């Protein structure tokens, strides 16, 4: 019966609201009826409970001789009373069950679509956002905070309705018995509620701090796992352990504070409520002794008071627990209110196809305000040309090529693609047309074939896949695996070497057949011979596409149509290899060092 699409999609951005309760209510959009049903079922269940008490009163009065039996005589009356008790118990239990089911349904459905929404939303946020948000923090929010909300919907949201209903029903019932009895029974309630609300604020703050610390802890854990090799290589286990213990201790302290607050509040509220109950019992007892109320009324009253105080006791608890749900709501809304990257805004496939001519004119860019990473970059590339970037680490090479698929938008200057400002093209279009082999290759834990065909968006024949792999000089390696192209990569499969990974990502990008190809240090982990092989294959493939090559080896860049030498975010030299070696500058220095090293090597080998 259950199918994957059975919950209607809901855009949780509509649930952003400064009032957290309103926001949470909006999150339940489409399930308000189910929630209402759950509350109604609870009301019926509570009513049955109270009715039982009225029946009890009648029963007690009957036994004491204060009430009259039915027309059919005593025995028949007892039978009816017994049936009444059974019937009411069934109604009470049945509706409580129904209510629980509907609450669970609401909670599970709302959080499932919330999780789906978050997953999708997060992958649509900008590079800038991802650049500065720790992964562990995001994971914490999508798991722990969503779960806190699930509990909130399942227990607290319904609980509040139930408690209010129980209170109202039993209060009215007691008033039915005797008005002064009713009033005496609730004297302590208003102050308890006030204290609960004050406490609610305190706990909310404390819980917020607790969640923050938990997120910090998952970030530490996540980073430690990702970087486990570095940790081991630098023998930093002790340091990392201390850091984790410190974070964990902080979490413990914050958790302890929360528990302390709870352990102070509950006994206190229980004592007050205990006295309240006792006061009512004593007052009722005097009335009964005095003959003002019957024994049956007293018995029923005792039952009702229990059901009056019990909800209040839980209301305090719920108010406090609700804070966790509301804190989680706010923490999730921080993600949800982040603007998405507009993917399709601008010129798309339908309007234009591109040739790949680029003109940079005084392009500047900064990740953070006031810290320029690229300064007045000007050069142009004809369609089909090969542009090489060389320069010290951190000089802005990756930042420059990342402008092309619009991962980031330049902050000033003009960048024309085929005569039109780059920002006019949609991001989706640019990402389709610019293929980047990233500096840090990333492969999914899927098969090699899936990794190579990732993002092609159409059926690809095995032949095509193999051709791309051959061009990337990785076909033979893949063939040598027992499962060939169906070999799993990563945790459950083979672990590829750095160079193999790079070459698989090259194959992936080649298969995409982009108009603009960017190789960001893509052959750094590959030996010279293999690199030459890849370069030869690329030379064939580079025709008709503008290619950017970032490399540290002179051999990789010397055949380029234009070489840009970068330093501290600026182009300090520009030209072809033959010109640049003649100039006094960084390029010559790199060239000299590298040829000297090569010569020395050759000499050593010759000996
Ligand atoms: N930078 C940043 N935020 C990022 C990426 C980079 O602030 N998300 C900064 C870096 O600190 C660096 C500058 O931008 O100072 C240039 O970085 P990058 O373009 O990555 O340098 P590359 O020239 O690519 O360096 P490498 O050769 O090491 O890859
Ligand atoms: Mg780089």
C-alpha cells in the first residue's frame, strides 16, 4: 500500500516563521486533519474515562443506598453497570490507540518529507554556503534535529491537546459535582503554569546550547574520520583524543545543566501538585462527613482530581519537552532559509549553443569581502584554444577556473563568453558546457561504470565508456579488475590509487563532452609517461573545445596556445612558451629548476 510518493511534496520554506509554534503548525500542512483526528480521538477517550467515574459514583451510591436501582431491579442494574464499565473501557482504550496511530502517522509522514526536502535543499545551496558550513553540523541537523521534531509531533504536539482536553473535561465534570469543590481543586494551577512557562524559556536556552555542542562534537567526529589518514600519519591521535574529550566534556556539562534544571523543577512541581490534590481530598472528605456530598460523589471526585492534576503535571513536562522540538525547528529553519542557487535563471540550451570564446576583462573575485583572490584578470581565449595556468600554490588558479561553470560569480569586471556576459547564462547551462576535472578527485561508492557515466544524463553504450577510459589511460587498469567496469569503488570495493582516481574523473568529464574543458592539476598524481599518453589522447579530443590546463610541470603546459603565469591572484606573465622562457620572470625560474632537475636525473641514470 505504501508507495514512495504517497506523501505530497511540501515546500518547507513556507514554514519559515518567527513564531516557532506557527512554523511548526505550518510544517504539518496536509496533516492538520490527521492531527485534529488524533486529538478528537483522545477527547473521546478522555470523555469515556470521566464517564466511567460518573458510573463509579452511581455504583458507590447504589451500594451505600444513596441511589435508586433501575426499574428491572438490583441484579439487572449491576449487569448494566458491569456492561457500562466494559464498554467504556473499550471506548477509552480503542480511541487512545486510534489517536496514537494517527499521531504516529502524522509524525512519520511530516518528518519523512522534511528529510527528503532537506536533502534536496542542501544540495541546491551555493558553493559559498557549503564552503563555510561544517558537514558534521549539517548531518547533525538532518538527523538529530529532525528526530527531535518527529518526537515532538508524535508525543508533545498531540500531548498538549490531550492534556488540555483532559483538564477541561475533568474540570467541568467536577464543577458538575459541586462548584466550590471544582474551584478548590485548581487553586495551585495558575502559579504552576506561570512557573512552567518561565522554566520553558530557561530550558529552551540550555537545550539550544546543548544541541550546538552536540553539533560541534559530530563535526569533530566527522572530520576525524575523513582525515583519519592524516591523523595517523602525523601521530596526532593523542591530540585529537584530547580535543574530542574536551568537546565531549563540554557536552556533558551542558547536558548536566539541563538535567539539573529538570531535577529541580519536577520534584518541586510534584510537591505543589501533591498538596493541591491532598487539599482537595481533605476538603471533599469534610463535605462528605458533613453529609453535603454522597460517598459516591466523593469517590468520583477523587478519580476526577487525579485526572485533573495528572495532566497539569504532564503539561509542565510537555511544555519543557516542547522546547526541544522548537529549538530543532529553529535550527532546521536556519538551513531552510538559505537561498538556493538559481540554476535555470538565464540563457539556457534552448536559446543558444556555445563555441567557447572567452574574454576576461579586469575580472576580480573574492570569497570574503575585502580579501580579493583574483585581481584584474584580463586575457582572451579563442574557441578551441588551449590555455595553461601555472603559478605558485594559492595563487588563484582554481578560483579562476571555478568562475567558468559559475560555481562562484566574479565580483567585478567583465567576462564574456561568445560575446555575452557570463552571468547572462544559466548556471545549469554553464555546468553542462564546462567540464571540470577537479583538483581533488571524488568518486562515489558505486561501480566504476556508474562513476564514469555520472551526470551524462543519457544512455551510454559500453563502447563510449571504454573510449573515454582509454583516452584517460585508465581502461587497461579497469580491465585488470576481476569485475571490470562493474567493480565497486570505495568502502565495499577496491581502493583506487590517487592517479587511478584522477584518471577515472578525467574519463567522467570527457564522456560529458563539454565545450569548455578544465583540467585542474588533473595529472599531478600520474607518472610522466602516463601523463604524456593522456596528453596525446587529449590533444585529439581538445579540438573544437576550449581547454584550460592547470599544472605544475612545464611539460604539461609548454604546448599551450597561451600560458598564464599567476602569482597572488594576478597574472604576472602571459604568452607562449617560447616567449616566456626568454623573459626574466617566474616562468623562467620554474623552467630552469625543472630542466635542471631533469638533467641531473638523466645524468644519474646514465651513470
Ligand atoms: N580560498 C578561499 N576560499 C575558498 C577557496 C580558496 O578563501 N573556498 C583562497 C585560498 O586561501 C587562497 C586563494 O583563495 O589564498 C586562492 O586559492 P586557489 O584558487 O584554490 O589557489 P590555487 O592557485 O588553485 O592553488 P593550488 O595550486 O594549491 O591548487
Ligand atoms: Mg588549485
